C-alpha cells in the first residue's frame, strides 16, 4: 500500500483514562471515508475501518482473511504472536475452508448444553474468589483478587489443564503480560510447549468433555491441539479479565446501579452487553489481510495489506446506537461487534457472557456499595485489565 502520510494516526492510540475515548480516535469518525490509513507496530502501514457497517462487511468479505501470503512481511498490531499478526492456524491457500472446519471441531465445546454444565462451577468459583476478597485488608486490588484469576481458572477447566499443572500454567500466562516484548514472545513459546505436553499427557485418557481431550479424540495432532488451545486462552482470558475491570468502573459511576442489579437480576444480561459495548475505548479486532487487490469504499487496498476493524468506533456508531455514549442496561437491541460477526463471530462468546454475568451478579450481590478507592483518572489500563484496581465497599 502507499505509506500513510506523516499525519496518519498511530495505533494503538493512548487512552487518557479507562473510560475515555482518545479524541483523535473519535475525530476519525468525521472523515468522509470509513477506510483510513494508519500506522501500526514498527511504523508499518495499515487501513483502519471506522464504521459499524464497514466492519460487518469486512467479516463477510472472502477477499479478506487472517492469513498472509508472506507472514514475516505482514503488518502487526503489536508483538503478541497469537493476537497481533496473521494467523498460523491455517494455510493461506485454504484458509476459509480450514477456518470453517475448525469452527465445526470447536463449536460443540461452547454449545448451550456444555455452557449450562459449566455454569454451576463458574458460579462456585466466583463465590470462592469473592469470599477471599471479602476477608482481605482494604482496599483490595480487584484485578489481582478477582478479575484476573476468574477467567483463567474457568479456561483451565474448559481446556482440561490438570489441576496439578495449573499453578505452573498460571505463572506462564502471567509472564506473557509483561512489558518486555521479547520476554512475552519467549513466554508464549514456553506456554505453547506446555500445552503440547498437556495434550500428550491427556491423549488416550478418554474424552472428558474438555477442549484438549475432545480435540485429541477427533484425531488432531498435538501441535494442532496446542495451537487451538493457545488461541482460546489468549483471546478469552485477557478480554474477559479486561471487561470485568472495566465493567466495575462503568457500573460504579452510578452509585445506585449495583444495588439495582442485585434487586433485579434480569437486568444483569443487559448490563453485560453494555460492558462489552463500551468497556474497551481503544478496541480493535484481529487484523485482516487482503487476499487480492480490492477496493474498500474508495480506497485501493493491495494484496497483503492489513485491514484493522476499530471495534471501539463501531460500538459507538450513531447510525446504529441511539445515545451511543450512554451506558443503558435496558438498551435493546444492542448489536455491538465486540465478538465479531458472521463466520468470524467468537465461538467462546457464550462462555464469556456466562463468566461476566456471574461476575457482575456476584459483585452486585455481595458488594452493592463497591467503588474504586482512587479517582478513575489515576488508574492505568493494560492488555489484561486495569492493574492495579483498588476498591472499597
């Protein structure tokens, strides 16, 4: 592609505080074309999509995909080898067919029946973590005590990581959250290697309903199983922990809202959808790469160009959402794109929703007077949430 001009904004944009959009991001909505040249990691050029309709169309466009014809040359959003660049799960030539087959293999693990079976255990984990938090000295770091460990424990259960391995597993995941990019890459390599070891250990022990055992039973090789498991882990853990933290900040802006949710549990589902819509003010989806030369809006996009969906802007698109910046637990409908769309809709969305609903319900019931212990503008967000997030009640 033609390199963006010197004025093209860099991604990711900074977030002044966790509940504020970067003004430069909002300004992009005023441009006539919803396909905007930007710079990403290592000053590489890419295209940013800024409208809800354009991003929905992107998810359905067969000329865009998650693989790249020359992966080492691909523009990336960052240094996470799983989330920030082209997918290594599929071959470039047969990506779409392989992606559909992967969805077929994985969909059963997130069926309504399977999620219903997991729900009591998720609720029990929420209760256990909140009970520990209640007895801790205040203020309590909500991120460390609750938001971070909850989805990780749930995902260990879903993946089938043996209980004896979970402490080691957790330590590896924490290493990936460090600021040192090269260290995070090494941690990712170690974690995938550990997932291969877990896969080899579980192979032949029968299908217990977990993802790893189930994929083994379907005949996948250890490397394939570890690849799918790592994607589910990285995509599911950080995002869920992040939305618990941001959800608490959104819910506690109105000091009456947690009590309202405790008194009327039917409102929790709507509150979670608004947390998903408004929680991440800088959110982008996985980068897509042009499989051929094409036009998006009036832009000429070359084969191999990165196309990045701004989910943060799609989720406040005034053409789709009335009063888009208002947190409304009774908003209907709520067609946010946080989980993607169509064939690229996140398979783990039902699980994430159950975890978030259980988290919100538990917090509202046990701590209806929960509030941040410091001004929100002093809090700093990271990839996996707001850390630390001191709270009182």
